[in-house]
C-alpha cells in the first residue's frame, strides 16, 4: 500500500487517514466524522482545525456523499493492491430516534415492551461516541433512565439485569448535563442510595453505582448542599460496601470509590456524626489494617482524619483496640501523603483525647517510635516539625515509660 498514491482530498486533515465518513463543516472544510466530532466534543475545541475560524459544537456537519462515493470507488478499483473497501456509514443518531426509544421505555405508555432491550440499545448508543452522548443528554435520557431505575424492583432472579447498563448510561451522561442541584440532586442521590442498599445488587454493579454517585457528589457547584444527606446514605456505603470489603479486600475499585465519597462528604460536621453512627470508624480501621494499596491507605487515613476532628469520632477511634497501631504503623511505609495524615490523626488524639492510658499505648504499640523515625529521615520539613512538636508536648509522660528510650531510637 505504500506504493499507492492516495489523492490528497481523500484524507482527513486531522487524522491524515482515508476518510470513511466525510462531512463538511460550516467553514467549508471536509473531515472524517470521527475525527471532527472528537475535536468538537472530546477536545472541546471551538475553532476549525484548518481555517481557525469559529466552529461551535452545535454546528451542522453535512455528509459529503459525493466524496464518499469517490473514495469507495477508488478503494474498489485498488482492492487488488491491498486497499480495503470502505463500507457505507450508517446514518448518525438523531434526537427523534432517542425520543422514540424514551417513549418506548415509559412503562405507563408501553408496559408490554421489552424495557431491558431498550436500555441495552441506549447503552450501546451512549458508548459509541461523544456526539451520541451530547444528543442523549439534550433529549433527557439521564432523567428517563433514573426513572427507570427507581420504578424497577430488582429481585434475586433479575437482580442486575438492565441495572448495570442503566448505570453505564448515567456515567456517560453525568458530565453532559447541568450538575443536579437542590431537589433534583437530592432525588438522584436518594435513588442511587436506595439501589446501593438493595441486598441483591452484585459487586460489579455496585462499582458502577459508586462511580456514578461519586460523580454526582463531586460535580456539584454548591458543596453546602452536602449537608442534606441522610443517615441511609452513609449506612448504605459503610454497611453495604466497606463492611463487605474489609473481608474481601480484592475489590479495590469499589472500595476506593466508596472512600472518595466519604472523604468528600466528611468535610461537614453533620455528616461526620452520621458516618460515626453508621460504624465507619471501625470499618476504616479494619480496612486500614490489611490494605496494601497506596491510594486505598491514603483514602482511609483521609476519612479517619475527618472523623477524628469530632469528639464522637475520636471516642469511636479509641474504642478499637488496634486503631493507634493501625495508623502509626503506616508512617514512613506508604507515602508522604499517608505520613501527613497519620501524624495529623495522632496529633488530634493526643491533643483532645490524650489520657495517660492513651499516651502509654502510643509508646507500647510503636507510635512514638514511628514519630521519632520522621525526625531522623528525609521528609517534608513541615511534617518533621509536626512530629517534633508532638513528641515535645508529651515527652514528659513518654519519658516515664520504660520502653521510651528504645522506641525513639529504633534499629
């Protein structure tokens, strides 16, 4: 094929490959559809790649049928020389087609139709390209699929039939719609929380669900709305996700998604109380004991830091017999971020809950030893100062302990 001279007007100015579906923009330049749509919707550029003139994302892309036929004819003529014939592209998706699918999905109008089949069709369309996702967002697919999820009751027999596809659709569209706020955002979160709390939802479906829930939480222009979350929200994450994954730690993606949600929502005091009441502290400490993933460990420590900022959280932390060891054992073994969070947690415990018994335990489990390590190794200056200040503040109590000397100068 290297010896064949391809007419220059057969190649796309962006990909420099033979065009399979040539379309002409309002600037008069012809591109391959996939390339120009990627330029408009994925890269989000608003200028024509060739002319640099304005090219809005809602510009019409006119199929160049004449050029496509010429390219197909040329490919056919050169098939003996290794050129594959370019098939006629299928017509692009239209908003009317989407609206027809949504009408069929409406149970009240067409209860006899196969809704699972329609959901799968929508999932395929959403996965194809950015243009489809843009049209689907504009046509109201997000709200329609949310309604489908809420009105569907999943039992053991069809526990995740259609649910996984529905969540994939929502994941594709979440950044294409205005961030849900107020009642709409509450409705979305409540619906997703309800699904997460269903006993028969499989782990791989929970992964899609948590990814979507994370997007809804993070893609929010008004963070103060997070104080409207309900106890059920935290129960579904702590009991429904973390508690299962403290036993089965191989589901890292699901665990990390749940931890990111707790980290984002745990910045508000009201949410911290509900998280503590849901049993989050115990589950986090247990998860931290066995975690070998750097990101998971950092997230666990990040959430624990938020919870230890409140009195109830510190009390629950100290009720766990291995909590101080679990946190201090991560110092200088995971990452600088983990070191920072671990020292902050220990500092909160010592400052607000530093009874004689707690301070003695810190020496016995090696927490003081780990703090001393930070004074002797290369680490961030501010972290070294925090460790030094913590040791200085409580050195009187720790010096009285028989193993203090050994713990400060580990082998």
